[in-house]
C-alpha cells in the first residue's frame, strides 16, 4: 500500500473514510501519514469511538459491538528507531517497506512493564490479536 500524505489528523481521517465501504466491499486498511508520523488502522467498517491507551497508541472500539476494530499509532518512526537501538533484530522486521502491524504492537508491548491484569496489557493483547488476524500492512518509508 502506498503512503498517503495528509496535513492533519482530520485530513487523515477523511482519507481513511474514502476506504470505508459497505461491509461486503470493505477491505482492512492501514495508512501511514509521513507528516504526522502515524499509522491509522481499520480492521472493520464499523462506526467507532477512540480511547487512548498510552502516549503512542489510541484504540478504536466498535460502537455496536464494543470490540477492537482499529487504532492510531503516533510517533512511529521515532518509536521504531528507539526500539531497534535496544533490540537490533527489530530493524530486520521493519526494513523500508511493508510492516505487519502486529509487529509494531508487539514491540510496544515488549517495551513497557507488564501487569497481566492491567487494562493496558489486555488492550495490547487484543490489538495484537486483531492485527494478527487482519492481513494488512503499513508501508513505512523511513530509516529505523
């Protein structure tokens, strides 16, 4: 998927809505905005509400089912650079091009202290599950 440029979060959301089609035509989408250094991911075409998980990830929940259906990941290139300094093998996973979103969620999950009962841990586990089941990649053109 080619990178699509947007000048604001509002513009990125409008671009994402161009990809939302009726259920029978919907295709999961991940768009990287190089100006905002963020990836917006939609696994389902449901209307959603957003809840911030931490300083990097905002999760999207279906208004109908309350299930995780997507996310916004901010500061992607900075996070990947910092994470790959501490974990050099990660650079191989994100080399200039398509990246499975599950890898980004796993990297973030591994970079923070874990508490199995915390809402943050449960949310990241659900995001990893949804991203792993949804075959969509973000096309990241940056040096990690």
